[in-house]
């Protein structure tokens, strides 16, 4: 990873980007433009084709009981942690659309030809490590509150969680730990992936810029994180169908938020 970062930062694009202060109006504009981009470049069929096999596999394995059942919620919630990776192709569509280039859904794969693909891949590996750490942490919280005994079925687990003191402790501590991981991902990636696609600045500069963006705009970024979490939760409600719209809209909106935070 260090080699990728050093190699990328050897080029002229390595100059530290300028981070702007933003307000709630910038978030509203980013969401509006994200929705407009989605309407012009709909990609819901791509997300349906990706989301449903993954969610269906996880749900089927969890419903069958065993060690995976207590991790059903952490696995589904973890989709939001991996959202920036899933949205890479969407960032590329918004980038091309912004430049007035011909754009189709096939251009989502242009990310693979990006000059910064090494840094993008390295950051993706970091996110995968964080995701695995989240699953281990979620399992530790479950054992610490509910014990080592596994429930017989999903409905048995749901009953234990909602009707016992241990279950409510699991909800409290699980969400607190989940909040920490969500905050970590937001801080590391809110502008880093779009920045790498836009300018080959290298891994360290991209992550550092994302951290500076959050530190300079703590309240708007907190609001952005809450909006993302709420929209993803709403997208999950109708059997995950809504994610096919919510995820690309958020992907486009993230690109436009990047444009408002980082000086071009």
C-alpha cells in the first residue's frame, strides 16, 4: 500500500487540495443534482443485479440458523460501510457527465482504467479490513450481551432482542459500536474516492483531504452522514428494492458534494 501511495504521489497532481467550508444548502444542492444525474443516467437495473444476489445469499444463510444468524443485522448494516466502493462507477458517470462526455452505464467500468486505480484499490482494501473488523466487533457485542448460545431461528432471535434486557443492551451497544465504524468510514472516504477519480493525488493525500473536509465541516458532514443512513434504511424497507434507487442517487450526490467541498 505504501508503494502505491508513494508512486501515485510522485506526480504533479499530488498538490494538497484546498478544502472549503460548506453549509446545509450545499448538501441540499448536492442531493438535488444527484437526483437529476440519476434521472438522466438511470442505473437501477445494475444495482438490482448486484444487490439482490448478495442480500439473498446473506439472508438465506442467516435464515438457516447457525453462527451467521446473529450477524444478519451487522451484515446488512455493513452494506452502508461498503457503499463508497459500490458507488465508484456512479462517481465516474457524474464525472463524465460534468465534462459533457458521452455517458452510458458501460462507463461505470471506466474506473478500472483510472490512472489512480492502484490507490483506489488500496483504499478499497482498507475498507474491507474495516468491514471485517466491524463484524468481529458486532460478534463480540453479541456474545457480551446475549452469551454464546445461538438462537434456533430468526424469529427466536428477534424475540430475544426485543423482549429481554440483554436484547436491549445488544441494541444499545451494537448501535454505538456501529456508529463508530460509520463515522470512521465517513471520515476516510467522504471525498477521497471522488478525489482520486478526479485527480491522481495518491492515497495519503486523498485520505488526508477527506479527514480535513470532515474536521472543517463537522456539523454539515454529520448531517450528511445522518441523511445517508436514513436514506439507506428507507431503501432497505421494501425488501431492499429501494436501494436500487437510493444508492445511485447518493453516489451522484456524493460526487457533487465533493465538488462543493474540494476546490477545483
